[in-house]
């Protein structure tokens, strides 16, 4: 049985940061409804939705350094000349 991508994202890869973003987004949404701040509600629901569906900038691997940019070679010693 194959699990669809949406169900997989909803049920897997939950960590502390993702759960915290969801809780904070829901708290922001609840508070914005109580205070009738409708623009904040849109922001809060998008914040909670990103956490719920597991989407964001770093999920695509954009935040990780490239393997090719990490050099294993030794660096050269730099000599400085003092100017008076």
C-alpha cells in the first residue's frame, strides 16, 4: 500500500522545531480571532500551515552547505607585512 505525499508529510519528520512552529501558529491564530486582527490571522494560519504540511525554505535542502564547497585541502600560510 502506497502512502500519498500529503499523508506522508503530515505523519512523518516531526521534530521539536516543527511542533513548536505549529503550536505557536495555532496560538497566534486563536489570539488574532479573539482580538479580531484578521491580517494577523492570515499570517498565523500560513505559519501554522507551513509547519503542518512540512514546507519551508530549508526542507528542500537549501540551508545545507554544498559538499563541493567544503575543501579538504590544507590552506596556505599567509604572511603579513607591518606598515609603519
